[in-house]
């Protein structure tokens, strides 16, 4: 039987390994790195961790549901960042991308609330 500390360490190693793997792919190929980064690997791992930890199906389903909605306001950042980095440099582009994402989150939360979907 695996202890809770061993389980947490295992989760950290696998999850962080995925991030390192994606960055290694990205160093070798822009397209392949982006493709692998776009895959919902962290979400799938989270669903697996929840399942293996005997969480209720409702909790697992809710995680997938909210992840869908939370991905939407991040998409404009991926369009803005390449334009911003070429004009203002990495840190300014990253900062403005974060602001754009926060604004998009606010807009999405307001719009979805009108349809009865509470995201926060």
C-alpha cells in the first residue's frame, strides 16, 4: 500500500515531468511543442488523480465542466502574446497577456452569469 506522502510525491513527479517534457519538445520544435502543450494533459492527469483518490463522479465531472469555461478566456492571450512580444519584449508581453486574460475572465463571468452559469 502506498502512503499518502508517497502518493503526493508520485503525483508531483509525474505532473512536473509532463511540464518538463513539453518544454523540451518546444525547444526542439515550435509546432510539436505547441501541439503537446495544447493537449489537455494536466486536466486529464487531474481527472485521473481525482478518480484514483475516490472522489465523487460529480466532483470529477464538475472539474471537466469548469475547465472548459476557464479555457475560453485564455485563448485571446495566445493571439496577443506573439504580437506583443515582437513590439515590447518578453516581460511586457507576458504582463499585458495576463491583464488581457483577467479582463476576458471578467467578461466571461459576467456574460455566463446572465445565462445562469456561475463560474466563481
